């Protein structure tokens, strides 16, 4: 789509901070107003619209896409979004460890144990860990606490958590991103511990690395989205 506007602005209205193009409100794909809950996030989203050149490239607008998802999907289907996050939590990446070699066991432990300890100490989420191909059933109390926590979140943070969970394969890492336990790039790096070991040992496929790069970029954008929400209430 060609860029059809000159001026991008933010206007505070009844539904939040609206993004406007030449004075006209931007609409989501479902035709709702693109209204953000805080000035910081609205400013960041508006910046994506200003950055467009002769054509609008949606792939360069991850914050706008996250906001659209929050408004068009999460608001209407919050229960489904929570269920999808919970499905990852029941079989979280960080809870399934290699049986060998010793080098990989050490790499996974060093990368993942701090996040499990943090989740337990900060959020009261005590996840179990197993090795090999067998599955493990997480404690009902831990899962109930996580579900209760997610149910309190407003749609924008919940959307970001869902996106981060699916990108990294881990609800625990997504929670760490939300809470700012470590910088976004470090959390992503931790989630790739096994992937990096395998590519270092056997070589990296170029197309796979390209896909991972795109996923990393979206992960970092999700971190910026969450950071911009820090000044707004987290609970509905």
C-alpha cells in the first residue's frame, strides 16, 4: 500500500490514545479504532507510522501489529489466549532437558536454571524439570497460580505474553520478559541454548537462521511493547 498520509498524531479520546493520520483515526483490520492505553505506547506505535516511506510495509510495524491483535483478538477471546499460553506452560521448554552429552546438560542448566529459580522466588511458580523424552505433569497449584495471574492482565500485556510464549516456546521466558528480569536479548539468547549448541556442532542452515532472526526481531519488538506499557495499569 502506498503511503497516503502526511501527518501522524496522537489524540487522547474516550478509548485511549488514538493514532491519527492527517487527523483521521487509524482503524485495526477489524475496523476498530487503534487506541492505546498509554501515551508511551501510543508514541511508539505512531513512530512506526511516521517511519514509513513511499509504501507502507506492515512487516516493519510490529508494535502496530501487536496492538491490532490485542484489540481485535485478545479483547474478544481472552480465554482462548490464556489457554494457549497455559498449553506451553504445561510442557515448557525450560522443563525438558537433554540426557546428554554432559556439555549440553551443563549449557541448559546454566542458561535455564536462573529463570526457573526466578519464577519460583518472584511469582511462586515452582516448575518441575525432567530429562529425556518422557513428559512431566506440572503441579496443579503452580498451573492454577499462573492461570490466575494471566486472567488479571489487560489485553495488551496478555497479547505480548502470548506472542513471546509462542516465539520462545516458553511461558517462563515470556514472564521474565514481561517482568524485566533480564534484558530482552539475553532472555532470547537463553531460550536458544539448545539451538545454538546444535548449530555450533553440526552447522547452521541459512534459511533456518533467517527464520530465527525474524523471530528474534519480533521478540525484541515485543519487549519494547511491554516496556512502553510500564506506566499503565497491568490489571483490568
